[in-house]
């Protein structure tokens, strides 16, 4: 089972372009693995507890339940709009999740992994965590990233994180595919050195926070939001679930190492330290530890998007303006997995117009329109193959191999580059072969048929390869090719000759109409 998850979105705000990128990325990866023939379970959802949610709801004069229900709807509506199709949906107010969290807390306490102590220190309201001296800047101050910092003295429950950090350091050093991309590993190891010997506060007293999962053995406390939220990856996969929960079988879902897709800002310490140590304390083996696929940020002119600076991009508005195909394609085409990228609306338009409207659209029009005009819409293998024909077939084979390697490595942009190279090759082949000229010579009918078959066959393969990124467009391409099974083929089914001799194709209709600037 290929189990892929995204970080669940905190419901104290509205979805932005970073959320959209992560979900589309996960959706593409899930669809690609189904194309590989893998059984897939894709989980996403929302994180609904915590002090910030409680405070925002109070300011609006509504209950936290009403607030998170309203905000959750914004996220689920956007995923539907973007064509993101998930198998599991996580909401941390779900009673099945609460049962799992409470069961884990009880088991960890029984194992001696939890203890209670008093602590006085600086507390970040924004990050909902106690701070250490290591969190201060060179001037001894807590930076703006922590938001409001207050002094708190209280008693809380702690998880013995320090019992597991030596193991974690060794594990990270010896697992080449634990952190993707690999350059993030050194950041995690450096952070681990700073966290050495420190335990994790996993409770909040009800006297200042009631919006959370109550401790099963201490009714005066609720669970720290990060401890609660991280558990969604296993709770909604069926871990410690009741028999009638309706959740999947955990052993099936977690039969192979999952892939957690997260932003770089939550690798440290939450996923890279807390989560892996929590799993070990629960009894998970090293072979069961998830891989962490860490993506970068979308910036504006080199600056991180933030409400405070007014540079946040609304993905829903983008879809309304440019269409879902343009947005999905741009989000996975213009950012290298793991690195930051600058959001650029002009590039969104350029990539769509160049690689989809001009290249794929042009190939579709040539393959189908000329076949209708020159061969009555019937494809024939034609006559003997030339070096140009063989070179096109080789280009397709190379692109397929490069596409598969890149997608297996979660390098979606590189996978699309490989596909685009072959589409360009096809259009250049058409320009060189000039079937519109050859068709004027009755003795060249077989040659024309050969050329048009090579264009249509390449389009068929491209339809399959583009389907994880643009599933709706792929279905339209398959319909125009009059070959609907294209969208159900697997990578292993791809071979030269998908379209049989004598196959009748349909009429071309615009699938990727050019985006015309309103200023033009």
C-alpha cells in the first residue's frame, strides 16, 4: 500500500497558495502511483484544536465548534474546486480521533513515558509552545516569528522526548531516504543537537485552554495541539480504532513506509523530532517510520507570503480567473520539490500558453485534424519507417523513462519537463515531415499515414502521462482520440502501438485555449 498524507491544515485561517500547492502535489503523487499500479490511500484534513482557535472564536462571539466548522468548509470547498481527490479526511474533532489520542496517552503513561511537573517560562501564544534560551536571537530577544510571548508558571504533563533523541540522531544519519530532499537532513540534525535532553510539554491546563482533547487520566488538562494533530496520520488510518469505526485496516494502510508531505516550516521540531520520537515510544519499528517529503514556500518577490504584508495569493480566485488546469499545472511545474519559488502570474500564463496551449494543443490539433482531412479519421501504421520515425519513437521511450524516474523521486517538475520535451519533438517532427505538403502527392499516402499515426500515438501516450497532473483534460484528450480506456491504462501497459491499425479518431476540440491577457 502506498500511503501518502499531507500536513493537516490549521483552521485558524483561510487556505492560501501554499496549502493549494501541497494538496495538488499530494493529489498528483497519489494519482501517479495509481498509474504505476500501486494501491493508494491518500489522507488529508484539518487540525481544529488549540488556543488560537479558541481565542479567534471568542473574538467573533461564536463557539469554537461553529468557527472550525465554518473554516473547515473553506478548505474542503477549495480541494473540490482544484480536483483534489482524497481517500481519507481527517478532522481532529472527530470522536474516532479523540479515542485514538486518549488511548495513546494512556498507554504512554502506563509505560512510564509521561510525567507531570511544574514549569515557569516564556510561552509563545502564536506557536502555542514554551520557549527556551536557544530560541532567543543574538540580542537575547525572542524574534517576531514567535509573536506574543508571555511568562507562564504552571504544572503540565510531559512526554519523555529525551529518551529517544539519541536513537533519532543515529536513525536520521543512517536513513538516506528518511528526509526528502536530502539536504534537509543536516538542518534536522542541527536542530536535534539543540533539543537534546529536553522533554515535550504535551498538555495545557483547562483554566486557560478548554478547546482540546481532554486527558483520559487527568480531567484538568487538554492535549497540546501538536501532540494531538500529529496523531491524525495514524488515527484516520485505523490505528487503535474501535471495531465499528468505519476506518480502514491499519496494518494494510501502514504496510509500507508512508510518505508525509509537509512544509519546511513544520519539519523542525514537530515532524522531524516530536513525531518520530512519539512513534518510537508507541512501539513503531525503524522500518515503519514514515518518509518526510519536505516542500518549500511560495514567495512573492523573495518574501514569504503573509497576511500581515498583504501579499497572500488566493488559489480559489486563481482558478476563477485562469481555470483549474492552468493552476494545477503551474503549481507543480514551476517549483522544484523541496525548494522555494516565487509566485509569478505571468509565468503561470506563459507556461500554460507555451507548454499546454501551444505544444500539447498543437500536437492534438495536428494529429486529429489532419487525420480527419487526409485519412478520413482512420489511423494506419503506414509504410516503411524512416530514421525520423525511429527517432520519434526513441524520444518517446526516453521521455517515458525520464518521466518515471523523476516522478518516482517526487520531482514533479522534472517529470513534466521530460514529457514536454517529447511533445516539442513531435511538433518539430511534423514541421520537418510536412504531411500537409506530402498529401498533395497521391504516391505519398502511406507516408502521410505513417506520420499522422506517429503523432496520434504520441498524443495517446502523452494523455496517459499527463493524467496525474490534469485528469479532466486527459479524459477529454482520450475522448477525442476515441480511446477512453487510455485514462485507465497503467504505466506497464504503455508500448508503441496503443492505437491499433484502422483505429478511428474523433474531431479535435480546444482543450487548452490560450489565456489572453486583459491588457492585450
